[in-house]
């Protein structure tokens, strides 16, 4: 390409020189006998100038390309331009609602799920300000999706309604199954001023709450998720009171940090540092992973995670950290608790509502306590005893300073006589519920081959007897 340009430039220069030479020859032939040398030179220069102007020679340098057509910029609604006060001194509710309304009414890029307009990734930018809010922020009606609200602080005013949320994805008038889809709330600090809650996600689909700090919610929920589908809360911090543990007012903590009243949601890599209940779950197929609860301690009446869905649990709690506060599950069915660290005598309670527990795995956890023998898994049978028990597996847990509990146990006893009893009550979780026994009798005397058998399995005790006295050790393995 560079060689071609050089050749073109040389051709143009050659053409110019040839033109000059021809012009000079013509001029010399025409005026050589009638002009003085000075006048002749001046006329030659004028002839050259006229020759260059007349000729339409190709340009040595290509003209600049035509600028591209202007395209619309990203749809970013900056709330300050609508009159919001980033200092937090004046009420900014109306200005932010106006920005939300215009974002909602922006151009559609098709639809997501039926009834949800795709807003194309529009963004409501809080511009790093702190805004005073006196009433809930919500879209004018149902039917929006693919939109982001981010980058600032929202603080409830002193007259904010006690029973509402600063951001509400809700529309009571809509009959749609899902009223919003793919709404993202990111990089927000929401201060509820001990009035209402922070965020309510109701009948919404695929909502993300990411990198949010939610604090000073009232005796309510920090985040409420009701019905809908697939709300993801991640990389966030929630606490009714701003503290880092050891708070003198911990006994008075109230409210619930996260209330999941729907299915297929997830809370991941999230810290809950103060509230009476960290996470309340009353929906199926939810996942909690990497959740650190050090809200109100169990000893003060708090609960880290409460599963309030008797008979339909189907939830998973994995790789989390229960810090002086535990887990309560009502009549759990298909519940997985694994890879989780329990500190400060924190434990798991299986609470009987109708006496049902099925498909529960409590495995591969670590428990660290104060040395007072607090059982790692406990039964609350004050309402009724657990009678329908099936596929419950509690085992392979690492226990330090607490009382180990399991549904699988091994024991042995030495004796010289005709009866050996192994008591599994200190270990087994359910009382009087051994359903499988395997044992081995090893006689101490060479040549002794007594007849032996299991004679009794009751009260979590296994009795093995022989037909004749013998010195022996009996090894027993049981499951519930």
C-alpha cells in the first residue's frame, strides 16, 4: 500500500514538471522576440500558475473520510438533573421517581417474558449522592425489565412509613404472574432510619441485589422477597444496627435481615451482622452459600437461619458461617446443611410441628464450642414427638468443645460373662429409634466359641448375650 502511494505521488510530480516545460516552450515560441528578459520571466511564472489551476490533477493526500452518522448514546438517567439533592438535606423522592418514570417510558427493545418490555439496559444513576426519601420508590406500573439502579445512598426521612420499603418492586393492581424482570440494584447503601425496610421484591423475575449495604431497618425485614422467582442477593451486608459484634444492645436486636417467601432464590457471600433473625425462609429450593450470620446470639434469643416451611423444605445451606447463632428447621424435608462452621456453641435444631423429618443431611460441618457439651444437633419435640423419620443422615462432623450427635454410631464394651450392653444415648440423635445393628463378638480365650445373639435393642441400647460365660469384647455399629 505504501509503495502504491509513492508511485502515485511520483506520477503527479512528473506530470507537473512536464506541464511546466510545455508551458515554457509554448511561451518562448510565442513571445521570445518582443519582450525584455525580466518581463519574459514574469510572464512565464504567470503561465505556470494558470496551468496548475486549469489542470484537474489527482490529490497527493486522500481527503479525510466522511464522519459516521451520530448514534444515540446510552440511556442513563442522572437523578441530579431531575432535581435530586445529593447532599441529603432536601427531599429527593419526587426527583428520583421522575427519573424512574422516564426510564420506564423509554424506548422498548422488544419484550422479555410476556408482558415485560425490554428497556435495553437503561440505568438510573444516583451519581454517588446521598438522598433523603420520604415515601417508597417504585415504578409507575408493572411491565419493565432490563434496568439498573446504582451508585448512591438512600436514607429514609423521619416521616417515612413504618410498614413500607425504600425501594419496592411491586404493583398491587397488576394481574401478571411476573411484573418485573431483570431489575438490578447495585452499589447502594440503604439507611432505613429504623422506620421501614430497605427492598421489597414481589412477583418479580430474575432480580439481582448486588453489593448493597442495608442498615437501620425497623422491626420488619431488611429485604423481603415474596413469590416471584430467582432473586439473587450477593456480596452484600445487612444489619439493623451498625456493629461488629459484642454489642451491649444485642439482646434488643429485632427484625429479620432477609425474608425469603418464595422459591428458587439464592443468598451468597453475604454478611448479616445484626437482627433477631438473619435469614427467614418459607419457600422451597432456595440456596444459601457463603453466608456469615453473627446477628443476635442464640443465647439471647436470636436465630441465624430459620426454615419455616414444615414438610416442604427443600433448601440447601452450604459453606456458610454461623457465629454464635444457629439454625432452626421446622419438620424439614430434603434439607442439606454441609461445609458450614458453627462457632460459640451454635447448633442446629430440628423442630417438630407434625412429627415429620425426611431426607435430611447434616454432614461435613465443623462445630466449635465452649466445652460445656452443648449438643451440635438438637430436637425440639415440645409440640409433638418425631414419629415419621426417614433418610436422616447426621455424620462426619468435626466437633470440638461440644457434644457430638449422629444417626450413625459405633461402640464397644469388654466383659466376662453372658451379657454385654452398649449404650448409644450420648451420641444418637433420636431417642429409641435404632433400625439397624451390626456387631462382632471377639472372645479372649483361645478355642472359645460361644453361641451369641442380639437380645434387645431399645432405648438406644444394644444388648448381646451368649449361652455360656466368656471373656470377650463386643463391637457394635448402629444406624437410625
